[in-house]
């Protein structure tokens, strides 16, 4: 009954505020205390009792009253932080003010005229204190108060005081590094669990997240120099709790075990308050770990003074120089191996949680914040290269790879999960830029997580290829821009793949067969890139890993007609026109015919599209692969040398006809470096010229082109092998002329020499052994190929070219949009940002 009266009184206070037409004095404590002093409302109650329409009405009709309400609520939080909330009543006031501000702030941010309100000083505020704090903007006072409250003894942390009033803890002199929430990085002691403390921390983190969400109300911008003032101040040296806050959030996330002792259905019998805290902690981490472009170097030595008392802390013993964002700074400087183990095992445990299989259905708790974990893992690898190298140093990286591939496969048909697939692919692209990732993929895959893929026996490389094949052939149509990224990952790891299974080899050849059809090759100016990528994969494996890849070699021989068709690709105007006409009547999707699908794994379920009505956040476009990566050559000693000022298309750079080759022994092939791929296809180029000439005979009957355009086509066809269209020329010719000339330009550069030489040597041998011995069983042919050799028969091995992820403003904006979209959709209880005028992305209903 008392709780009902409390809600009624709170609702009456809200009505009085919305109906008052005259400003209420800030000194009228009797009025303002109605909102927090005598109420015991939950955050859900606050959202229900303070409707959005009434907040907007007060904002428009009584702006001074809304401003006073915000100021008085922040003032109560500051008072609570200074006093340490010794009484239960003071703690309740702090919680009520926290919930009220969480409700109101989004409606402050959505109005452009109000966005700067919290960054202005309140006239006359703090004059009695006699210090500079009174001149602080309201936002800074709010952030500092919340930071203090997150380390308030008996409210959010366990008290260390002894019995007796003389030992009471002073909030101003408290060393928050002694109150870190969980053991792990920088802290060796495990504090006792207290669900009340977890609930209070969660309330304050919700408010912090709401403060940081100011970024949601700005439109996406190509520039990455727009600072989030809330995050900038919170992670700056002005916040004395930055170091313990960072370690508390990181340790709480990485130490969390949702399964616990493994008692079946325990999550149905007991409330897990720690899960909600962990979810908000990881969201705060990924929001604050944003390195703004142009951040100047800063020194925060006073924060490092705490390190003496934290013997387990993992910072390098150097002067703190780096980004102004201390969260990024601290993260980038973690270096101890035991801390890397703690972080990696914690993240892998949480990422793997949704994959857990039990005999009792739904008997294990499944977390839902795996997208936030992927963003956190990305930031760890991007900001701390030592952590990235540690991840790749052992097979532990596979504990992260398998869940990522599971997410990709499971979400491939779900339009609402396009962002999840993008972040997973970006992580794999980042990892594939390092040699060790390709080497680790050779480990046998034995986990057997149920996935909707064929049953196979092989390595993690086989698993990766099959998942990528599923995404390309059975994924949502909006995933097509990712095809370049998927094949780039396979290209990067291909020189290190020792033995592909027959299933994976067939998948690669099926992709080449699909991508090399005329209608697909000619339907878009960039489609031929996919063929070049796949040919580069085959060349890498043939030149560097021929001995163990008899399955792939056998598949190349069996599917040799694909390469002969490419070598004799007809590219006259009539053929191109027919292919484009065919595209209009053909479903623009990669066919799954002849992909040799087999029975999927037991317990797997097919990927299903999103249910009608599902909400999704829009995403900005990702840059092209040549903007997303930078090219590096692997030198003889195994190190990578970046190729500077490289602006060519991926396949053109990799396949120059003129190159410098250095002879090396077969034993050193894995160390060879790539300066360019072998593309001196003399016989093939001759065929191209012949086809180009024959194409001219048909020009007169080709109705789309006439006059100057036909003359352009004729001149280009005469010099097709060494001509590239200039921008000025492309302006003067029709779109079809441009396409025709582009086809002629890339066709002569197809890197087929190595593959054609392999076929030229092995096909007669295989045919002869089949005739002589009457072989009909492919296992005998595989044995023959396994013991065969091509030493001295292939062209000089090309150097290895790696395309490494390169950070840029476009990807930074993509990550910001995706991150806030996830946070928006995940926070539905209460729905903090629902029905507000978010501008960073659009919320769409499927």
C-alpha cells in the first residue's frame, strides 16, 4: 500500500510540474523534494509515470522548470557523493535522482537548442563554496558525482572501515584503487559479492550510458573529429577515478561466468544481478574506448601514482604518454602475460556461452550481449598490438574464431543481424593480416559445434571456408558488399594452409565457377575482383603449400574447364550485351547448384530470416576493400613491408606483368615475399587479342553503340592488352563503352599462368595413370597427387601479398553507428531512447 501511495505522490508531482506556467524557484525545496525525497519508485516506475509527451511539453512551455529540475537532481547527486550516503534515505534520494535523469536526458539531447544546456554553468550556483567547482558546467559536476558514487562504501563497494566513528571513510580522500570491483587486471583481491551493490552500480552505469548517448542525436559524419564531450571529460585526467573505473569495468566483464557451478536451470531459480551489471559494464567500455582523431598526447602521471599500491597492475613502467582518453591509454599499455590470459579466457568463455550444448534443453544460461563482446575484442586488438600478438601466439585464438564463425553462420539470413556479420568479418580481417592466424588455422577442428554446414573432417581453415561459402551463397542480399572482405581473408591465410579438405576445396571451386559466369562478371564493374581474389588463393596454395593439398589439386584438375573458360573469356560487345540482358531475367544471387551440399551436422538448425516486426538499426556504408586495407609484402625473413602510396585495385596490384623475381629453394618457399603475382599469360593474352578482333566484326550489328562510341571500342580492342581507360576518356564515352574497355583491361591481367602450368603438367599424368591402371577410385588418384611434385616445373614463386586492415574515418563512423545501434536495441528495460529523435541511425521495422 505504501508503495502505491509513493507512486501516486510521484505522479502528482509530475503533473504539478507540467501544469505550472510560472517558474518555480530553486529555493522551493518542498516542491522539488517531491521528485526524490519521499518516493521509492523503481526505474520502470519512473519511465511509466513520466511520459515522453509531458517531458517535451515542459521543455517547450516551461523550460526554466525543466532546467531547475535537472540542476536540483544533479545537486542531490553531488551532495550524496560528498557525504558518502551514510543513511538509507540519502541512498534512496541518489537512486531516485539517477532514475529521473536517465529518463529526462534523451529529451534534452534530441533538441538542438538544449544540447549545450548541461555544458553551461548555473548562474549563482556554488558561490557559497568559495572554490572553483562552483563554476563547473553541470555535465562535469554530474560525471564527477557519478564517478565518486561508483566507489561509495556501503553503497556500491564494500566498506573497509573498522568499528567506531573515528574510522569513517572520507569520500574526498578515499583511494578508489583499493575498491576495484573485481580481481583481475591491476587488482589481486576478490571482493565479496553483494547484489545490492551490483544493482546500485547498474543504476549509475545506466545514467552514464545515457549521458554518453549525446552522440546518438548527431547525424553521421565522414569526419572523425567530432568529440563526444561527455566521454572526453569522463575519460580525462579531471576524473580521479578513471584508472579504477577502467579496471573495474574490464575485470567485471572478463571474470563473469554465466554458467557458474553448472547446475541445470539454475538461472530460472535464482536471479543473476551480476549479468545486468556486466552487460552495462561492457557497453560503457566500448563507448569510452573511442580514440578520437587528432587527440594530442597528454600526461596523467598522478593517476599512475596508484600503481605503487597495485603491485599486480599491468602497465608498462614508462611515462604515461598517449591519447587524452585515459581508457584508451590504459588499455593500450597492458602488457603482462597473466593479464592477457585473464582477458582472453574471459572473453572466450562469454563468446562461447551461446554455443554450449547440453543434454537437457535450455538448461544453461545463455547471454545475449555477444555483439558488445565482439566490439570490445575488436578494440582490444586494435588498440593493444601486444594483446593481438598474444592472441595469435597460440591456438587460443581458435577459442574466439569458432564462436565468431558460429555467429556469422547463424545470422547470415537475418536482416536485423547485418551489423553482427560485419563486425565478425572485420575482426577476422584484422586477424588475417598476421601470419600466425593462418598458421593456427591448420589445427584440426574437433569441437563439433552444431552448425548448418556439411559434416566434414578437417581443420579450422576448412570450417572458415565453408562458413564463408554459406554466407556468399545463402546469406542475405545486403551482404554482397562483404564478399570482397570474405575473400580477402581467405587470400591472406592461403599461403599458410597446409591441407584443405575435399569439401572446402569444392566450395572454393564452386565460388570461382559462380563468379566467373558471364552475367555475373559483366553485371558490375567490380565483380571481376572476386575472380582475381580466388585465383590468388589457388596460386598461393600451389606455390607455397602444394605438398599437402592434394584435395585441392585434384579438384582443380576435375574442374579445369573453369580455368579454360576464363582463359578464353569472350568479351566482345555482343557477348557483354547478352550477359547483361541475361542478368535482367536471372535472379542476382550466387547459385548453390553443384556446390555438393551434404547432410548438415546433428543438432544444427538452418539460418532463418528475421521475424516480421523485428527492429533493426540502420548502418552507414563500409568503404571499398582497397580503402579498408593496406598492402604489405612478406619479406624473406618473415617480416612485412608495407607498400606505400598504393591506390590501385586489389587484383591489379597483385598481378603486374613486370616484376623482379628472386630464386629460392623449395624449402624456403614459406618465407618468400610477394612483389607481384605471376600473370605473364602469353598464350592466354594471345587468345584475348583474337577474341577482341573477332568482337570488332560484330560491332556493326550491335545496336546500342554507334558513331564515335564504336570507333572508341575499335581503337581500344586493337590495344586491349596494355591500355587502361583514362578518366577523361571515360567521360566522353557511354557507360557501355566504359564497361567494355574495363573488361578488356582486366581480362589480360588474369593470373592464370601458374594454374595453367599445373594443369598442363598434371592432367596428362592423371589421365595416363587412370588408363594404364584402370583407376575409377579417386582415392588412388589422390595418392598419386600426394606423392607428386612440381619442383622446377612451375613459374618462380611470387612473393606473398597480405592485405592488412587499415583504420580510417569511414570505418570509425561505421563502428560508432553500429555500436550505438546495438546499445539502443539492447536497452529495452527500461526503453531509455525509445521514441526519441535519434539521428545517428534509423530504427527500422522489418
